[in-house]
């Protein structure tokens, strides 16, 4: 479906546009930090390098929360974009859940210290890569919603593609884990971490689905 070409959402609300851009910057940065943190853990475990990245992502998530609350306040206090306010708030809140999934996955590694056998590390890395690609594509789609709405569906198509790939890797990895000679407790522990990483992609697709609806509403 092709959406008609439209102007940006903000009009004269450039300060608000900058804050929302900054919010998206935080989410994009968090995805990159997650990728490097997971890579560090898979190579060396919960070393200082991993912990530094995990703490960095925690700080970015906190900054994202503060930005979201500031944007919400400005939307109501200054009665900005009233016709799209609900959609914008819904988008920010849903995107914040993606941020939380990134943070939660790393917290899990830091607290539970899962032992990843060598034969599964490559698949864990591939799953993390796909999850990050869904987030990065979602950020592009979200930015397009505010600036170039006809590009939203193109970016969201990539979100869906990467989420499907993540599901495939997740299913294959869990199957390999449960067919291995590991004890059951270890298998169950590893499955938890496969699902935590896959959840990042799932939540990204959930936001993309909402974004498609918002974009169609604006085109009518």
C-alpha cells in the first residue's frame, strides 16, 4: 500500500521535533550498545568490558525515560499537535518497551551469568544481530512517521523481515539446545536467554504494527 506524500507532523514545533529525535537517538544507541555487550559476553563472559556496556545501556534507558516524560508534558502543557497527540504518546510508550527489553536482556546476563556452550555462541550472536536490526529499522520507521510518512511502510517491512528471521534462529537454537547432552536445568536456563533476546525483535514488530496504523490514519 502506498501512502500519499505528506509534510512533516510538527509544523512550527521544532523544539518538540528535536526532543523526539533525541529519544530515537537513545533507542538507536542502546541497540548498538546491546550488540557490543552481547558480543563481549559471548567471548569472555561478564567481564569489565561487558559491565561497562551494560551500565551504559542502563543510563541510556533512564535518559530515554526522562525524555519521554518531558515530551508528554510538553504535548499537553503547550497543546501541541492535538490531532496526533494520542498516537505520538502511544508510539513513545511502546518504543520505551523496546528499550526496556534491551535493558532487561542485559540485566539477565549480568545477574544470572548463563554459561553459553561454544557450539551455541554463533547462533546467540546471530539472534542478537537480528534483534538489533529490527530495532534499527523501527527507529528509521519512527523517524519517518514524523518527517516522511510515505517511507514508514518500507522501513516497517524490514522490521517484519528481521523479526521473522529472529524467530527462525530462535526456534532452531532452542531445538539444538534441547537435543544436546546438557542437563535439563542448563537447557531451560539457555532457553530463557534465547527468548529474552527474541523478545526484543517481537516488541519491535509490535511497535511497527501500531506505527502502520498511525501512518494510515494520517494518510486519510
